[in-house]
């Protein structure tokens, strides 16, 4: 005990007993359900419906939400633990869950009581899958530049436009769609958020993309041709959609950062195991200081990344705004995941380039983390903007 008697420690980095228990449940679930199909998801672009259903039944998909909406009430720390454990086995599965729980469910959480009961509960229980549809062909980083238009006609909104690269697109049942209610061509103030069911008239799925990594996650184009949405499916107020999207992305980025910690940790473990058994120059390569230094750097970065994630989750659970912290988490953790994946391939040498070894998949999977839910450049802009605001206060 190094504290002066009478001084109370105010920093406590330990997890609560409930969180430790949850982490054990998540670990067992991942080992039994996710790990066995991770390779199949990549090689066959297999969509893991049965695993998502099981996660829902076990109550995992409601981790960050209050119990009255099917949640565990264990908050964002539990949500981050889940993401970390899942991404340890499969970044694709973490992507599916991230779009579902992170950005789709969090958008609906901004809705009214009736909307939450009708649409959030089936997401947290895993009965239905969610998706978040913001990006368009001409609006990626510049998300406020969307061209999808909504017009109110009686008791309906009619939406026309196209979304691209929507995770869970084509497989999801419930879509949070962002569209502009302002009639003028270049307006940005009318962006509004709508809950769309896949069987609504005027909704269709276009191209399903092929991608470098996270191949078990579906990424699709959505086409809206006079899509009819009942007025009661508007989330929040008319013109309030951009704020809902940005807040949902705060939570999504935090969860994504946790997933990156899982990816990086897997890279470290695989590298340690490989370096222990690979013999060159008469001894395991782990005996080489160059390899030890790589492992030490990976471990140090992972430790920093994990602390950032859990600090952000703790702030979120304390009801604080996390825009700056979640952007920092996304920026840093995605960098760490990619650096660790790079070094893992390097430590594996030629084996790391072969599709038989998981690091090859992880290297491809990690790449997307610096792009979706806002590129690294966009995270720097968000952080800088928040810094300037803080300085003005
Ligand atoms: C696999 C996958 C899944 C996705 N899932 C979803 C989803 O579920 N829902 C959804 O809505 N979207 C989704 N997206 C879209 C994703 O969020 C966008 O790809 C991302 O925001 C970047 O947009 P962009 O690809 O159009 O790049 P662009 O905006 O065209 O950017 C291209 C490059 O320019 C840089 N750049 C752009 N503007 C600036 C600037 N002002 N300053 C400095 N650099 C800049 C970017 O950082 C990037 O390096 C997904 C994308 C992929 C690939």
C-alpha cells in the first residue's frame, strides 16, 4: 500500500464483478460459436445468422441498453468487452454486430418510447437485424451532403435516393435511413432520420459488394423509389437526423475501437505462438531480440488502446459526451490494429502470406477499420474541431 493513510484512491481500472462475469460469458460464446465459423465466413462469405440469433437469445445484443428495452443494463463497458472478444475471433462478425448494435440501435435509442418498444427491443433480443444507411455515392466523408430526399405526403414520408456500402444491407430487417427533407438542391439543414422496414413499399436492395476483408459481412446498395414511411417512423424531429447520426457514430466508433483491440490482441497471441515454434538458425525465432521487440511494441500499443477504449466507455456510462474520446479511440485503435496485423504477418514470414494462416485474413480484415464509420482523416478533423471548441470556452 503506497497511499498515505487516510487518502482514498480515486482511480480504479478494475472491472466490476458483473463485467468480469460477462467477459467470461462472451469469451466462451466466441470460442464455441464464432471461432469455428470465422474462416468459413471469410472463404465462403457466409452470413452467420444462427450465431446472431444465439447472441440475441443470450441477451448479448442489448449490452449497452437499459433493461426495459431488452438490454443488460451493464452499459458501454459490457458493450466494449463484447466487441473486443468477438473481433478477437472475427472482425467480420464484429462489423455485423457493430452496425446492428452500435449505429442502428443507437439511432433508434434516440426515438420515442413507442419506437423503442417496437423497433429497439427486436434488435436487442436478436429477433431482427438492424442497419444504418447514411453513405451515398456522392456523400462519404461529407455525410451532410446526402442527396436522398424525403417529402411529407399526408400521413407518410416519401423517400427517393440511393445508399451505398450499407453493412447488413440486404440481410437486415430494420434500416435507419437518413434523408433530407429540405427541397433545395444543396441544403444541409433538413437531414432527418427514418425507421424503415425491409418490406415497406419502394424499398429494394441493389448491388451486394465484394470486398478485401470482413467478407462474412454483407455490404449492399439500397434503392428507394417512392419509399413510403409512416410519419410515426420519423426519429426525433424533422431536421434532427444529422445530430442523431453523429451521436450514434460516437458509440459506434467506441465499439469499433474495442473491436480493434480484439484484432490486435489476436495478432499478438498468434505471433507469440508462431515465434515460439518456428525454428531458424537453430533456435525458435522468439529468442531473437528483433522479434521480442516487435512483440513488446505490439503489447504496449494494445495496452494503451485498451485503456483508451475503457476510459471512453466509462465516460459514456457516466453520461458524458464522448465525441472527442470516441474519435480518438477510433483513430488510435484502428492504427494499432493495422500495425499489429502488419507485424503479425511479418513475424510469420512467408507463412503469414498464406491463406492457411489466420493472420492473412486478419491483415485484410483490419484494413477497413481505418475507413468505415469515418476515415482516420475524418477522426482527426473531429478531434481538432472539439479541441478548438474546448479552447474557446
Ligand atoms: C465495408 C464498408 C462498410 C460500410 N458500412 C457502412 C454502413 O453500414 N453505413 C453507412 O452509412 N456507410 C457505410 N460505409 C461507408 C463508409 O462510412 C465510408 O466509406 C467512409 O465514411 C468514407 O467515405 P468514402 O469511402 O466516400 O471516402 P471519401 O469521402 O471519398 O474519401 C476519400 C479519401 O479522402 C479523404 N478525405 C475526404 N475528405 C477529406 C477532408 N476534408 N480532409 C482530409 N481528407 C479527406 C478521406 O479520408 C479518404 O482518405 C461502409 C464502407 C465500407 C467500405
